[in-house]
């Protein structure tokens, strides 16, 4: 646990991850009476339509969301929770995530995360976004007992450590996809009977099934053995959820128009 009060990357806020407005090291010295409030809402995630996911989540996430890959030199897997920039279709007006739907670990981790306090440091420290309202001195679920972290803090730290390990596995998966040159620019067309023109969605990457079908046999065997093939098919099967997202978006738009 860090003992410095300095904000992490305070001079470069643009480098902070999605959802985070600041990062402050959690410390018994500077937060001796802070506690953790139960999460009451997810409004911090309401204005994003794509949330990072790790390979550990593919199997369950693809049952609810399309899993696609971002653009750029270092694309990451993303769960689409909406089809329009800034709109999460799974968070209601009450700020709650739709009951029964999987909540990505990236969302559940907030407002905590592990971060390097110094650019060249190998050590990661538990930090939190002090603009969030989950940590306060009046919360009863305390984070420290004197100088020692409580079980609550230990659980948060363990979750964040497991998430970092999952990120490392995800980077390995993405590196292998790049070596095999399996990713292409994605495009999905949705046509419904009452639509004069089809809806076309772009701006993401996906695995090319034709390339996948034509990889060498030894490569395919290796991908089956190391679990990579299962992850790819979880991604491909999850693309069918784009149609469900479109229907959800249409239904919500109709509800708003009726008000």
C-alpha cells in the first residue's frame, strides 16, 4: 500500500483508463478512517458503449454482448453494451445494470485499480478514483484497522491482482492473433422488415472466418490445445448479439418517443 498522497499521472489525465478521473494511492496514513460503501449505481459507465474485457470473460460475456476488437496498433477486446457512441443500453434511468446481465470485471473493479506510482517502477500500488463516491470516512466497511488493511481491502487487492493477470493473458492472446494475421475491419449489416434501409455498423475489428479456416493444421492444433480456438469462437458466436443490441436500442428509442 502506497504512502504518498500524490495523484498518479495527474499531469497527464488523458492517460487514465476509461471511467477514471484521477488516481490516488490508497494509504492508511492518508485514509485511516475511509470505508467502502456498497455500490448503489453504475452511472459512471452510462456514457460508454464499449467496455474492455479479458479473455477470462469471453465465455460468459458472449452470452450477453458482442465481443469485438478495437482499432489501432494495440487493439483490445471490447464488449459492446450499445451501438451508439456514449450510450450504454444496459443501464436504466435508476443507474442500475440490467438484472441478470453479466457486468464486466472492468466495471466491477472501479473505483480501484493497480498502478505504478513512478513511471519506471516495477511495483504496482492499489489506487482509487477519489472523484467516486464509494469511499468515504463515514462508510462503515472500513479499509484499514490502524495501519493494517482490513479483509475488505485485501479482497479488493486480490480482485485487482487477478484482473492484472487476466490482462496479461489477454495481451498474449492479442499478440497471437496479430502473428496469425487473423483480424480484419469488421462490418455488420442489420435489415429488418420495417426498415427502408439496412443499418450498417463499422469501426471495429473481428476475426476473419475465411482466414481461420485456412490456417495450417499444426497451427490449428496448437490453438485448440492452448484454448485460443475456443476464445475465437466465443468472439464469433458473440457477434450474433449485435442484432439483440439493435432491438434493444430500437425499443428504448420507442419508449422515449412515447413519453
